[in-house]
């Protein structure tokens, strides 16, 4: 694998990680009590794509928190 291939991988991986971190924060706000931890764990899990996909599916299927009004 040449340096150009690695550079291209990181050029795609870093923006995807930032997007997934933002998605993780939004889902974490709606579905968990610790949105920052959810966002960080989803952003880091992008480096193992299967884990990231499974984690997003898990968060989407988790019920929303009911906030007392």
C-alpha cells in the first residue's frame, strides 16, 4: 500500500468520522442520558465500519427518552 492510498483513506475517513460524531450526538441526545459519550464512541467506531453500522442501528432502534415536563 503506497502513501497515496493511505492519504486517500484518511481524506475520506476523517470527514466521515466528524459526520458520524454529529449524528451520534443528535441520537445520543434523544436516546441516552450521555450524548457526548455516545458521540465520541460513534466517532471512534468509524475506524471499524462494521461496529459503526451496528452501533447506529442499535441507537436507531432504541426507544426515545421521555423527558419530564
